[in-house]
C-alpha cells in the first residue's frame, strides 16, 4: 500500500544510513568500469567471455569525449520515476540534498570553455565539438544540455515512498512461503522441482525407452525406472556440481573422484541405462516446431515455481550468467583440444534480483535456424538482445521495476518502450556494441584531451537522461530511473571517493553484486556436459534451481538451525535425493 510522504521522509535518514553502510561494504572500485591498474580488473559488464572483457577494457580508452564539470546538485527525481530505487542494500541512495533550486551544469564544448547551463535549448555543443553539423542537429532534436530548471516539491520522491504503480520497495522482497526450521535441502529444491514433475520424467523416460526398443530392438537389461531411481539419478548428476569431475561415471571408477557411499546406491550399469533413455518430453506433438520442445514444459514449470516462491526486489539485472566450461578443465586442455570443443548452440539469459541474487526468469535463445530468433538475428546483436530483453520483461510490465542492462541491450528505443509499460531502466552504453539510434553524436565522441576524473556531462530528452562520466575512460549511461540531479560517489580502494551521478553509483553497486554472485555460484553448475542441446539446457536449469533453493534456504529459519554453506547444501541435497542417512556436513 502507498504511504504518505511524511511517514516516508521520517524514515529516510535511518534508511539512508543503512543503505550507505551496505553499499560501502561492497567496496565498489575502478574495476567496475574496466580500468587497468594494480587494484582493478576488466570490465565485467560488456560480456561474460574473457575475450570480450579484455577487448571492452581496451575500448574504454578509445571512446573519449568532453565532459562537463558539475556542481553539487540537489536530489529530486521527477514524477513517474521509480525513485532512488527500493529494497535493501545498495538501492535508495539519496545524496546531499541542497535545496529546491536547480543546479547549474556547464558544457565544456570540447575546449574547456564554459557554455550556457541547463537553459540552453538547442542541445548541441559550442565551439569545436565533434559532430556539430546538420547530422548532429537532426539527432539532437529534443535533447537538452544539462537539466531542466523546473524543480518543485511535487516532483520529489523521498526514500521509502511507494513508487508509482504501487511497488513497495522497503525490504519486502523474499520468499512468499515460510518454511519450517526443520526444512531440509530437498524441501527447498522441491519448491521448484516437485514430485509431480519428477513423476512426469519417469513416465516420459519409460515411454521413450519403449518406443526406442520397438524401433531398434529389445534391450533385455532395461527395467522401467521408478520415482526413487529418478531422484537418485538426479542426485548423481547434481553431485558433479560439488565434486567437479569431467564425467559423472567417475563416482564408480575407484579413482580420485570415486565415492563409494554414493556408488552403492545404484550400479553404474543401471545409471547408464537411465541416462541413455532419460527424457522430459518423449515425443514431439504435431503442432510443435520449437527447437526446445523436449525441455520447454520443464522450463515453463520451473518459471511458474520461481514466480510462486519468490517476490523480487524493485531493482533487477538482465545478463548472461557464467555458464562456460569449467575453468579447471579448460586450463588443462591444449589449444588443439580447445578448438575441437563444440560451442554451445544456445545462449542463456536471465532476469535476476540484484538484492538477493535470486534468478527470477530464464530465457534460452537457440543459435541455429532461420527466422527472427535464429542465425539471421544473431548478425544484428543489438536487435537480438532487445528481443531477449522484451522476452525477459514480458511479465514485469506495470510493476515499476528498475532494470539494469549491459551495452548490448541498452538503447533509447527499448527504454522508451519499457517506460510505456511501467518498467524503468539504467544501462551502460558502448558506441561499438549498443544501438545508439536517436542519441546525439556529440555525446558519443571523445576529445583529444580527457577531463578530470569525476567530471560528467548530461543531456536530457523527456524523462530520459544520457550521462557521460569520466573515470580513466569515458563511460556513458542511459537512464529514466534516476534523476540526473541526484549526486552519488564511486568508492575507490585507495583514493577515496569519485563524484558521479547517482545512476552511475547505482549501476556500479548492482552490477558488482551480480558479478560477485556469478563468481561464487557459477562454481556450482553441474559439470556433466551432454551432447544434446536440450539436455545441456535442462542441467543448466537444474543448477539455477538449486542456487535459487539455497537463496531461499538462507532467507529461512532453517538456516539459523544449521548454517550450511553452498557446498554443504549441495552435499545434503545429493544425499537426500539418494536416500542416504543424514550425515554431518564437512567443515
């Protein structure tokens, strides 16, 4: 329910202190923006691949442009905005309110000469700015330099105010169901993969085995699989997410990765038979043309269970999680072996809660086949990624979410489309990787002499703000979720604080949290690498479900009874699926 502004403002100081403390605990540093130096790394927001990260770090030095020096602005989001973000931690940071007067922004014009402030209506550079011709004039129509001078009390949204659309951002994200303190690991897992889903796998596997044998000959060693065996089969596969071995069959090998207690539950021959015939959907229906028809019903069921089990925070991130080959095995491969490895025929995208790390929605894009979502679309990456973003946000309309995006998704057209649906965005721009249609050229070019660190320039068009901020490289942001007059800081490990617009600070905080989540939880993806695409998708989805189950476990009373780490939680889940007796977690 919406609250009055007075109550929200009374709570604002305490909320601000809590948010500030949580944000500072992240130690946001230059590595967020791809700087090179002794305490920084590659930019993690351009791509999940190492090659892309290294190339994007280099590109930040190539994309340089003049930026405006700026004063100390007041914090005043415009009506219809999502405010300063909601929920816990790094959101809702309102900086140093200076009063109702409009701040003054100056345009350096590429030569360090001050130009008119926010009252300049042409939106083009003075002096020797790059791209100041007719083409720039056409692209700059509607873009104003700085910030419109109109600010009033009705345009202010204090921390804690319910944002437009009825979203209640004050820490209300989390599980929708209260689990008892005695809940086990398998109880949390079965919030997403319940017995009825496993029973369907049993039926479909037996159907496929029967049809296969009718066509290719009888298999005398085959016996129909049961629910207990299906759980054990999943347990064996999940065990490879804890003990990373190149083959799940290593459990029975007697070697370094063998596990006698697990091997006694089922014979290797029986496991291999179930693996041979395992199916989620045995047969294609006459109406089905989707390439993932063998796993799509499971993905739909998983999505419904995610929606039912968890209420996300207001701030979310669209990105590709780290699901590449296990780095341990890549490090031991020769260059020739790496070239022989088949590339995945799909890409996996997620919409993720930036407060908890819970993955809200999964989207799988097949890289083969023609049509708007096949190889033809891959030739136009921004178009493809915009399609992915629309699919991921299909159920987010009208909920006033703030979505953070990387350069391949960020575009003016997409953000304006989302704004009409009640979805607000904040995205990093790249001249090479983003769709820059409709953006002024003067904001996309770089000067020969870079400005001082922390300086930035802003242009506005309606509710949309285009920010160019300098920090050992030029970084451009497009947002309609944060007012450009709100001030923030980037915290350096050694040099203290660097001033920036709040949108930049929020982007750094939320994306850094997700990157830390990826670094930690991508280690627990199932190592088994089948040849068939639908099976690869299935095991990735199971891995995501287990990570989500652990997040719910940590937010429940059960976590305070036995504080399992992620590895211990996985071990408990494997043993419970295999029907083994409880064992004390390893410390």
